[in-house]
C-alpha cells in the first residue's frame, strides 16, 4: 500500500508531464514507463554485479562492452547508458543522450525475439523539453528512494514498486476507444479469487489493456506459495503475499514467468504498457501481443485453462472481419467476446468475465444465443450483480461478473447481489468500510454446503429450468424477491391533534400565535 507521500510525488510527476506538453494520459504513462525501465534495469544490473562478486559466480553485465547506435557508424561505452550516468548530465545533453543512445538500447534489452522486443521496435521517445526530462528523472529518483525506505520497514520493494505503477495507471481518468477503461484492482482480485488460477495453468485475457487481470492472477499464485508469516491482508480485505518463498524449483519459476500469462489487445500503446506493467512486477517475459481476438486472423482455440476479462462494451466490428468460428450472428463486441472466451477455453477451463447488464436480459436473438451458450454448453456457476458506480468516473453502466466452466452441465446458478465494493459509488470513489467482497468470497467457497433458496437474501440459487423458462434471463432482478416494508402513517386526526408524546399541528399553531402576540406586545 502506498503512502500519501508517494502518491503526492506521483501526482506531481503527472502534473510535470501535463504542463510540459504531454497531456494525453496514455502517452504520458508510456513515456514515464520508459524512464522507469531505464532506472530499474540499471538498478537490477548493479545488484546482480554485487551478488556475483559476493558469491564468486560469473555474471556478464547488461552494460558491459560497447553499443552500436542504430543507423550510424558510432559506438558508445554501454556504461554511459546507465541511469546513474546520464542523470548527472546537463538538461540539453541529457535529452539528446537519452533520445539517441539510451532509448534505442533499452528497446533491444529483452531481445528482438521477445514480445517486448517486437512491440518496442516502433516505440518513440517523445519527451520534448530538457527541463521536463530533468524534472522527471529527479522525481523518479525521489520516489524510488522513498520506496527503498519503505521496503526496509516491511513491505517488499517489488510490491511497493508494483503499487506505484498501479497508481500511475489509476490516474488515467478517461475512457479509451470502444469503451475501454481500467478495471479497479479490487474487482480484479475478486474475480481471480472466484476462478482460483493455479501454477501450471495457462491464463489469458483476450482484451488485456494494461494487463491488470494477468497481474492479479500472478499475484494470486504467488500468494499460494508465500509463507504464512509473509502474507498480509490488504486494504480491500484480500490476503496477499508476493514473496513466493515456498516456490523453490527454478523450472516452476520459469514456467510461471515465461509460459503462464497471455494477453492480447488491438492498441499498440496498450500492448507496450501492459508488457512494461508485468515486467516491472517481476514477470520477465510476458506474452502480450498485438491482436484483435475477434477477427479472422485470430484462431487460438481450446488453449487456455483460465480466462479473466473485462471486454469493451460499446464497440462493434466490421461484419466481414468477424472470426468465422463464432456462432453468434452479431457485430456487438460484448457478445462476440463471450463467444471468443468460450472458443479459447480448453474443455474444463474456467472463466470470469464482466458484462454489461444488457447481456443478461437483452431480447435480441444474439443476446439469447449468448446466454444459451453459457448455460447449455458450459456450467454457469455464478452471476455477481455489481452496482452501477463500480466503474466511475469512467462509466456509470451497471455490470455483472459471470463465472462459468466450459463443458459440464448447468443445474443451478448462484446469484449474489453486491451492494457495495468498499468505495463510494460516486465519481470520487472514496474508500469506506462497507464492502461485500469478503462475504462474496466466503459464501462462494462454501456455496454448495450452505445452499439457500431464500430469494430475499443477498445470495441464492436458481434452478436452470426456471432460467430457461424465463428466456435464459440472467438478471438478478428477475429472481430476487424485493422486501417491501409497510409504512404506517398517522391518521389526519392524529396529525392535527397529536399522538402520544408527538405534538400535533393544532398545538404548533397555538404556540406560534402565542409567540406572535408576545412579539407584538414588545413592539
């Protein structure tokens, strides 16, 4: 959890970019990420050098030797490309040095064959002013020095650094194209808990954006392999542990960091941000790629054990470009993504996906077909209805989380009516102590043992036969019984003359007249 001091410094960094001429939030995040990478790579390399000196093991520094500057015949000593070197340069010299030497070098650091290398190929460093670069470098150094002090007091450096990057991303305060916006971290944590991803499974987000769901799944797995004494409960009530100290097998670590997480997005900037987000959290080679998973060019079916997603709600796709393997006859992305998730899952694979309420009860043929697919071709396990303020300030649409398993048979569906997620449901989204999230997890995990048919409760089961009879309607309002409390009003006589200890209108009028008479006497 970040202190107010770190949050204040990050906001100041945002303001520097805004006043420096980079007002697009995504562009600012991308440029800040490049700077964070430059500093982080320098720091990690110096740490590895010290470790090798202590252990006697051989280590070849990332900054050893010379670097040939692209499209020139000039080479430079790699040591001059370190953050610790160029941060001491004068403004104009620093900007030229980073633009022409350091940034090209950073783009190639992870290897041309990796996802990072491929997508960084066309990346551009566009910080325009020496003063903005100098101020940004100074602020980032200051933020990291605060993080280092915090890590000494208990929280891991990796975790605090990750929180810092998440806070940077949370400052993106406007929705992107086609209804894209960030999913709040606590909602991601909730969905991850519901599907419980495990080590060895392949996990995917077909519309990954900044990679939040993949990161949530990674941290969930790490928690399972973190000693009890090193776990902690975060501000949203979730148990968390990022050490992974019980995971001692190097092959399993490689499996986790290289062959577990897969994400796709059709925006190149989002792909780069997603890659850097996961890499800054310790996933060395994330598999995030530039692909439209709804198009004909994408046919990776029956591949994934777990899918977590919050697909774009408002988008549509050209009819001629829709994947030919889809059963749904529509151009609406919120429906097509259900088909994509179904196709991408292995038999027995699990999914948690956010959908707008319209998907739950829409009357069109495609809406009904989508619900039939989830119920007839999957085991639909749960529908968690969320209040409309969960995605503010980005959007006020009401949404729900669908949890299902590909294959199997739906016999009954568990519904939960979430009333609060622990934050105010207005644009401010201030933290409060009213959260249904811990109760959702607790009741979800023991739902089979505590089956309830009380339709007045927060959660209950609905038999699939009843859902089918209601045109596959999955809206909780279709099945929940609303409790109306009878309000007893006073009779007209009681209002005039009073009741028990209550003063009636007549007495109030008499007292008023008495006060007016006294006032006239004074005048």
